[in-house]
C-alpha cells in the first residue's frame, strides 16, 4: 500500500485525491485523506501550534525518509540535510537553555545534561509526545519493517523538522516546539546533572545532666 505523503500513518481505509499544484510540491502527486479524528497533515498540526510556514516543500522534505525517496523517483531529496541543520539548532537551543539555569551549572554538568536531552532516545520521545511520527514519509518496505516506531527514524525526523522550521521561520518556531518537550525534560532529568539541595543535617539535641 502506498504510504501517506504528508498525512498520518497508512490505514485500511483511505481516499486518494489529486493534489492541488498550488498547495504542494509538483513531485508529490497524491494525498491520502484518512477518516480519523486527528489532524491529517503536518500543516494542520503546525496551524494548531500557531507556527507559521512559507516553504511547504522544505517542510515536506523534512518528513521524507530516504526509503520513500528511493521508491518515488520524482522526490529528489530526503531529510538528511535538514537533519544536519536541525542538530545544530537543537544543540544551540539546549545549550542556551542550560546556560541560563540558576544556580549556575559548570561546564561538565551542562555537557552531561545536554547529551541526555538531545540523545536519540530523548528525541524519539519528544516526537511521540508531539504526535509527529504519523507524518513521517516511509517507503513500503520500511513501513512493513516497523520503521515508523523506530527511535532512530523518529529522532532524525524531529531534527529535520526543526531544521526546516528554523530556515523557514527562525527561532520563534523552535521555541514553541521545544518549550513543550525539552524544557520539562530539564526539570525532570534522568541524571544528577542538575544541582540538588544538600540533605538536611540532623544534629542531636544537647544532652544535659544534672549534677547533685
């Protein structure tokens, strides 16, 4: 079955409709419309987040795994270049956030926490929490092999989308997304990278003796 182009994940019930040339890139010819009570396109999701966009083609590119591009010859690019850009944006955003934490963290603690916040497992978790995985464009073989639930693919797509939105809209769009998922992760770290208050010291009450 043909995977969704920019809608949610494939299902048994689908409707194929011609694509409007004015709204989507020329090389993407069909759109799957599913009868689900969910936002059917990435653009509806962005609208729900009050995130503006101009370059729809670049945003769709961010969703395109290499397996999809390989199976659709008219799709010229996958999301790997945008993943590179998104990785840099993510590093900068998380570094600035950690740098502003009070009390101040030293360089070692910031590095430890940042590596935890931007690792593959964490990025895939952010993707799932935001419900973005349904928009990932996969080849038929990758879809059958469970690629839509694979951490590596979800993490790469998340970074690529950040890269596309940064190039299209700047840091304001990144703030909207990462404040929802990365800031809470800083507040509940999996490591002891953040300073914690020292344990209370319980001193024994002074012992008094009466002298006769």
